[in-house]
């Protein structure tokens, strides 16, 4: 079996040297610190950032000033948190994040994103295929009860609908055009958190176990990132993350369904 034709691994961690508990402890440590600071604040902004954003910023600040961090925290985990904190200060990323949905099936959580102002949400089929319930949370809003509008198991995509109007949404590109090593952003709900932004590079196209070629990504994808949008530098979604794979050349990589595969079936 060639490297490109190895089976896709649904929703697995990208880097083996970072586990969920380790990342969680890094962020929880900063959460405890900020809780103490919050007690001293007399006023709160009308629409505060989600608390985890402050945790990430705190981690970033601690790293930059050289504060001690326990030796058992891996450098890769620290780099993940630092990059996320930096990106969340970007105005474009903050705008993209408004369209990111947390999808709760009762047994697991995944990611999706609104792609119309009427509340259509694109996610992975494997995120919702065994759902006992289907609740959707947008940043500072929800839960919404979602209905399944369309499913495309052959490309691991599904469309959900929530009731409402004038939702923020991400623009879909016509197709996944890219250059080798082109940078991209993605936002999702990895590990136990929501709305985490990060970045990576597009390696190229690859065969897959789906009925389409897929984008191969060098990026820190974690459990819970399934359904995360791949956003290019023009702010358009060119793919949807759904799995990881072990590559002999690149190590563990992320995989994403090109957006044209969705257009071919939905339109």
C-alpha cells in the first residue's frame, strides 16, 4: 500500500507527543490564575471574550516573560497554545470565529460552521451520524436544536439547519485552489475547548478512502477538529477537516475535503 493510499484515521490526534490531559492542564493552570484576577475586577465589558481566550493570552504572556513552566509540558503543546493566543488577537480571526459552531450529539462534540445567513451549517457526516441529540452552540449563543438537511457519507459531509436569521457565516470558495506550502487558518473545538484558532500549510492533494481526493495539511489537528473550516488568506473556505493520516514523508498530517466536492453535490 502506498503512502497516499493508507486508510484515513477519523478524528485522531496529529502529534503523538501531545496528549489531551497535558494540553488541558496547561490551560487549566492559567484558568485558575485568571479566576483570582477576575474576583478583583469591578466592571466587566458588555460582551467579554470567551474565558479561554484570556487563558491563551495568559499562557502566551507567561512564555514571553520567561516564567517557569513545568518540564513535563512538551514544547509542541506550548507552541500550539502560543500560536492560538497570537491568532485570536487578529481581527479577521475574531470575525471568522463568529461562524464556528460547536456540535453536541450527546456522546461527543465536533465542529461545524455556518455558510449562509439562514443558519445552514456544514460539518462532517461522522460527527452527526450516530447522534442521539443534535444541539448547536455558536459563540455566546445557543443551544439551538439542529435538523439534518443533507448527508453525503461518500465524502463525509453533512448539512444542518438551525432556526433564526442573519447569522454570521463564512464564504465558500468555488474550488480549493492553492499553491504548495500555502498557509491557511482553521478554527474548531479540539480537546475540551471551543473556538480554538490555529494555522498550517497545505502540502498538496492526496488519494483517500472517500469518493474524492483530499487536501493534505501540515497542521496541529486534534480530536474535536472534525468539521473545522480550512480558510485561505482571502478569508474563503477551501476545505473541511475530517481526519488525520500517517505519512512516511511528512509524519502525521491532517486531511480535508476540498470544497468543490461539496458544491458538486449540494448545488
